[in-house]
């Protein structure tokens, strides 16, 4: 349990960072485009450099977490898969979109700064990165909300059965 908790906590902390930093970067970049102040552009670029490193760390912890849950709690994962299997494709599609826009946003920084139109195309890439990241959080929040609901995951789904099951364990 402790291993899964540590992996989940680290994954969530870095995931929150990966979700929040691009929001700051895009807002800062928009301010730079509107005011034509290069300092904001440099600041947004520094934010983005942080984000790409954190994205890799988040993926590593997420993969380790998934592996730990599959190996240590196969029954739980099977139960959750029966309920949320349709969301897995959506989650991985959103994750792929976030990866594509994350790298497009970072690696096109110098290429898309020559004209105002190019800069707005770059801002669009950043906005799409944030849309995909927020979508990932919506899907993951659906899983977490279900797991944290007071109804529990007993065969009957009622609170009394859950309470009895917990008391029988202790």
C-alpha cells in the first residue's frame, strides 16, 4: 500500500505541475504578444522548459504506478476496468494529444516567433496543450470520484455492506 501511495502521490504532484505550468506559460506568452515585450516571451519559454522535464518525470511515475497497481492489486484493476474501460481509450487519446502539443509548443518556439501570425499559431499550440491536459484531468477525476464515493465497491453497492466488509477485515 505504501508503495502505491508514494507512486500515486508523486505522479499526482508532477501531473499538477505539468497541468499548471503550461497555463502560466501561455498566459505569459499572450501578455508578451499583446505588449510586444520580449521579457514575457523569455519567461514563458523558461516555464515551458520546466514543463517538458516534468512531463517526462510524470510519465515515469505514472507508468510505475500503473505497473504497481496491475501487479499488486489485479482484482481491483479488473473491477475498475469493467466500469471504466470506455474511458481508457479517451484517456490515452488525450495523453497522446498532450504529448504532441507539448513538444510542438516547446520545439516550435524559435520557428514561430518571426511574425505576429506565427506567434498566434504558437499560442494556439499552447492553448491546445492546456485543453488536452485539462481533458486528461477530467477523465482521471472520474476514476477518483468513483473510488472515493461513499457507496463503495461491494457487490450490492450499499453502505451497510461496505461497513460490514470493513469491520470483518479489522
